[in-house]
């Protein structure tokens, strides 16, 4: 197939390499001409995926028109904070089908990534590809499993076939809402997990946080119409575990730095990549209020990030909430 990947970050680059290695004609698009020229020259994404060679067959471009002119499948690997602006650029070319791999919620509209894409370019065939999948591990060929989700199961199965390899296993699930909510909201819990690390807490704390974090993600998801079972799967529990414990996780790293005393501004100013969980925290709290759902961990993360609440006080407020049954 002719496949275009929009976004030359680590994950977009990794999937472009995977698809190219499967024999597809792949074009990787990036927004910055100078950086695309650098990628062409050295055949390595030294900023976002160092040490991994780009296949010589893989095309690189900063031209939207060139990227999309022959595309039979478009993969949107753009952080949600930049997604709408990028989709507005490509809307005239009406790409389809589109596979969204972003994990986040647009703050202004409270739309998930696939919903932002549809809002801009219209009713096109849409799928998501989500799950516990750090780019660094997939690029090195370490076994990974993810989920292709779409209301159109024929499309989900097509995406499954396109991406699946002996080291990259793809399942299908029709519950796109649940898959995207789990993948987005886990980043909020990952920030809390990083705060625990920064404060020097142990395994007991992390286990409780992951478990109770999944409980509040599930509550919100079900209230919004998602399938409860999705949150026990790869885009729920699986993605949550990976993001909360991995040294690669940007959101966990943000929390750890804050737990050690840095301000949010100091942390973000020092980052090359986008930590989606920071902005998803705002959206999560708005959605929780809108749907009448308790999300105490998300609320405390919000207080720490945006109201300078001391992390130890946030922990105390969580631990001293009224006693209740687990379920």
C-alpha cells in the first residue's frame, strides 16, 4: 500500500519504519523543512528516535500535497494540542481512511483525537491504533501488542492486517470511545505515578495508584458510554501499567520532576516532546464534573499542576478522604 504517516516524532517514525519494513511504500511527513532535510541527510531521527536507521526506501517530505497525493491510508501521529491545526492543512486533500494514534483530549472542545479529525475533515473512514507501545521498544523489535479500534470492524481488521508483524501483535475492538478514553486518561494517572516516584514512595503506593486510577478512568468511561470491558484491556489497564512504570514515559517524568520540587513551567520548558497528560488533566476534570463522576486522583493532579498545591499535601488529601467500600 501507499501509506502516509503525518508526524515525525518518535512514534510516527517508528510506525513508518515498521510499515516500510513490511514492504509498503511509506512517506513520513514532518512540519519543519529543516528537520526533514536533516532526516534525509543522516537517515536517523536523532531527536526523537536516536540509534534507529530509517529505511532507504522510506520517503520524507514537509509538503502536505506530496505526502498525500497517492496515499491509500493516512496515519495521524500528531499530538492532540497540534492536531486541529494540522488537520486544517490536510483537509482539502480529503485523506481516507485515517488511523489516529494520538492519546489526548482537546481542551477547548473536549473532543478525543479521532473526533477532532472528523470535526475538521468530515465523515471519513476512521480507526485508532492504541495500546502500551513505547516507540523505543517497538523500534528495537521487542514484542508489543496494541488494539485497532473502529465502529467499522472491516476497517479495524484492515488496519490489523496492515500493521501486524511477528513482533507487533494487533487486536481489534469496536469500542473506539473506550479505547481513546483509556489511552488519554492514563496519562493523568502517569503524572501522579511520577509524583510518587519523585516523593520517594514505594511499590505499595504505585500499585494502589494504578488500581484506583483505573477505577476512576473506568467510571468516567462508562458514564460517557464506553464498554466497561475495554478498560481491562490493552488500551486501559495495559497502557496504564506501561505509562506509570516505564522510564520512557514523558508524563511519568513530568510528575517525577514535580515531585522533586520543580514547577510545571520549569519541566515543560526543558522538554522536546509533548506531555499530553498535562492538558488531558484539565479536560478530565471538566468531563468528570459534566458527567457527575468522582475522579479524586485527577482532581489532585490538577491542583498540583495548575494551582501549585504541594504534592505531599495532595497525597494527604487523597489518603484522608472519607472511608468507603472498594466497589
